[in-house]
C-alpha cells in the first residue's frame, strides 16, 4: 500500500488560487490619515476635523494647519493607553504647516490644542481596539507637574485652567 502525500499549500498560495490575492489575512499597508486644524475666526471656534478618527496600528495621522493661527496637539497626561507613549507636537504657526505621528500601540488617544483648551479644541484617535477605563496611562506626579507648567505658559491662575483627571473631563463634557 502506498502512502498518500498531501500537498502543503500556504495561506498566501491558497489566497492567490481562490481569490486572486485579496485575502483578509494579508498584511495591510499602513495608511496616512489627515486631520484639518480649523480656525473659524468669525465664530471664534477652533476644531480638529475629523474630531474622532479610527485607524489601525502602524497608520500615521498628519495634522494640517488651515490658517495662520498657532496650534499644537498634545495628549492629556492620562489620555493614552498604558504602555504607550503620549504625543506632543511642535507649534504650527501658519497655514499649511503639518505634523505627523505614527501610531504603533493599540488603544485610545485623547488630545487637545494647548492654547485653545478653553475652546474645547479636542480630538480622539482610536488605534485598533478602543481602550477600556482601566487601560489608560496612570500619570506620575512629575508628568502632571510638567503638564501644569505647560498650561501656566498660556493661562493665568484666575482663568481656572488646570489638569483635570480623565473621568472628571468626561463627566463635565456630557
């Protein structure tokens, strides 16, 4: 009795044979996503458009300043996943300036424009699966102190701008 030899076919070969190469388990190329930084001086509103973005790990987000108004993008000290890095851009001063960040770690990133935090100029990037409440970074006292110093560069004490923990920010925005 002869032995039966079963041919081994890789997923890639099977994909080519059956579907001409368009299979779900193929490695996707990283994508670039664009967020416009909008300054409507007539209505005195500032925003990120889109305000919320869902991307995949390895994708890049590029923010583009649409006007000659100073903006930046900075994650809240507790607004990014545990084990990941928050981000902070340079200040974009004129229309057309851009800044990009490549997101490697899955989770939710909550950011804002430091000079326009009072105008609720905020955004969210969800990379892959959104973070649960216990998945967010726990900032150290040093990280919170540094953030408070950054706020103090723009705002006087009497303006009432200070670090607010994530859950407090969420309940006040509802």
